């Protein structure tokens, strides 16, 4: 598999930027790995963050919308969670609606959002994607939010 291209931003653009990590801990071990990667990426960039937990992926967009409406000093949101396919159609509903909800929040509020909600077939796939030493999708979501924030700041000045 080819190496993913990483969005560029400069750490000085993130000075004073405060992000919110919203994590669904339905799968606690996977959530912990995603969080570890996201926090490392934010720390490396010099950004600060707060973290809130919600029960599952469907609650992430609701929490994101509430945060966007209440906290005007928020630089962006990093959404972390995992959806593993089961035997019913519920997987598609949760995957599609959580992604759509996050897009809606970003567009409606003009707020950078990094989507780190995994949609996978099984736990093994989730672990590979979440592990900071392997897929590191938590860090990717944080970098996406930071990159959008840097773009927003470059256009504001």
C-alpha cells in the first residue's frame, strides 16, 4: 500500500490553538489507541486540547455541534471512534450518519473537523488502523483538523 500524503501546516500557525477531541469509547481499547495517536500529533504541533467522551459514534456529531455552538474559541474538533460491521444494517446507519453529521458541523459552523471514526469489518482491522505504530488514524484525524485550521487562519489574515 502506498504511503498516504500528509497535509502540511507549520507549528507556528497552531500557537494558542485549542482543539476538542470527542471520543466514543464503545470499543475502549481501540479508542485508547486512537486517542494516543491524536494527542501525540496535537502535542507535536504545539496545540492544546480538551477531551470529552461519548457512548458511541452516533453521539459524536451531536457533541461536536453543541461544542461548536457553545465555544467560539475552539480551533477545531477531532472525532475518534470505531464502528465494526455486525450482522445487521445498523453498521451502515452508524457509519453514514456519523460521517454526515460531522460534515454538517464543519460546514454549518465553519469549524475544522478531523474525522477519525473507523468503519471496519472486524476488530483486527480496527487495531491495525488505530495503533500509533501502524495505521495511526487518530493522528491522521488530528492532522486533518490542524491542517484545516491552518488553512482557515491563512485565509483570515
